[in-house]
C-alpha cells in the first residue's frame, strides 16, 4: 500500500506540473470543409492519402479527444467531425490548450503563416517567438546584390531578433540540405551566393550558402547564450530519411561548443543516436516533441530510449502542436502518461528513488526549459 501511495505522488507530480512547451506552432482557423474532408492529414507528417491518414493511431487518438469534448461516440467519425467543424475557433483553441495546463509556449513563427500576436491573443499561456532562419535567408537574398551586404544584413537581423523578444533560433536545414552541415568556408559561400542569385527560385537549398548562414547564426546565438533548435528526425516529405539522423549534425555541434543546440523531435526514429549525441556534447539538449504523440504506441519506448544515456537535465517537453489545438492535447496527454509509466518502471528497477523521479518530472516538463531559454528571468 505504501508503494502505491508513493507512486501516486510521482504520478500526481507528472500530471499536475504546469508545462513549458519548448517547441510548437500557432493554431490556425480551420474552415468547416477542411475539418470535414481533410482533418486526418493534420495528424500525420507524411504525404499520406486521406484514407490512410484516417488509420494512423494518432488520428484515432484525436477522435477520442473529440469524443470527450463533445460527449459523443468515438466511433462516429462523421458526427465528431461535424461537431468539430461547427466550433468557434478562438474559444475552442483557448479551451483545448487550457486543458493541457501549459503555462508557456515557444512558437516557431515559420509555420503556419499566422502572426504570433494573433495566437497569443487566443491562449492564456505566455507565448514567446523563435526565429526560423531559412526564411530570413530567402528574404535577404532578394534585397542584396552583394555577398558582403547580404552577410552583414543576415547577422544584423538575427542579432536584432535575439536582442528583442525572440528566445531562440530554429533551422529546417534537415528539409533543405540535410543535417550534414559542412565546415565554414566564406569563399565557397560567396561563390554560392552568386550562383543562387543568378538562378533564384525562392527556396534556399544550396548547401554552401546555407551552411555559411547557419554558422553565422550559431555565432550570434552563442554570443548571447541563446539556443538554436534544429529539426531532426522525421517530418515533411522533403526531409530525406537518411539525412535527418542527428549524428550528421556532430561536425556543426563541434564547431560551436559555446552555443546551446536543441535537437528536435527526439530525432525519431533515431532516438538512441539522439540520446547518444546529447550525452556526448555538453551544449546539446534533446526535445521530445512530435515523436510524442505521433508515435502513439511508442511513447514509453521513446522516453525510455532517450533516458538510457542522456542526462534528464537535458531533456525537454514539447508538443510541436500546429494548426489544430488537438495536437497540443494529444502531446500533453501522451507525454504525461508515458513519463509517469517510465518513471515508475525506473523506481521498480531500483534505478531511481521516488523523490528523484519527482525531480525528473518537474525538470523535463518545465524546469529544464526555463533554465535553457532564460524564461522568467
């Protein structure tokens, strides 16, 4: 009985600790047609046909969330979607995110195309923006004909953001050129700038120019102690499955030992490799968003694998919620449940005490992010 009571304390700590969501996106206003005809697509990262997206575990879990909110049959998909299509977007978003007990959200403003201020007005949580780097590169390429002017403007834009309200930087290099970011070579970057300008199609993919910009941004962030987040692991179809392995980022990490680097999404499916890199490099931290909840059936395994060698002081809760608020709900629910189960297993195995398990819960869900991003300071 005493052991049950001790477990209850750990589980209650996990369930009731206010979340700091270190990686998410704004919620959009989805029209009724989108909800009724394409809602399942928001719960998978692949380019699945709707008939297949409807059979992912994450989407089935989302229908369960709708059933609870509308007190309806979880197997009546048409009714659930009709009810969802009829909600007031702003009110529904506020209610959903409030139900997660999230106190602070860090927003990657690069997607979707919705102002952070608009999202901030729809939630009760504190909202802090993060600057996505690739769109800045793409904007400045069209404004500057000389490499030196472009380079200077890029550094100034990044510095101004971090000296203002932005708490971190974010890169989607994984989508554009893979994570195997090369060494800095200014001469190569200058030549690449001319090539890109001469054949500009609106999307930065040239590895030599993008690599140079990433190194410049990492320098600026390091001078300020600001974290830089990198997408790692699975994601949209333009991410090559082989080049999103977090181990590809090691050369870049080694070039910037003073810059805090956050590898996003547990590097899924390369979770063990992500944990290894996190354990090896002092400046690397591991976000666990997207993998949980999208890998619904693997949440406990993902957490357990991440904790095998990575210090729990370097693990971060995130939802990667985007476009629809149910993703915030799914992430919080699945993460809390899996974390409680994982910690109880570690107690059973004699690896941690109940008191330390409570510390881990508070750190992963909240305190690690507060310290890393300098929140509330």
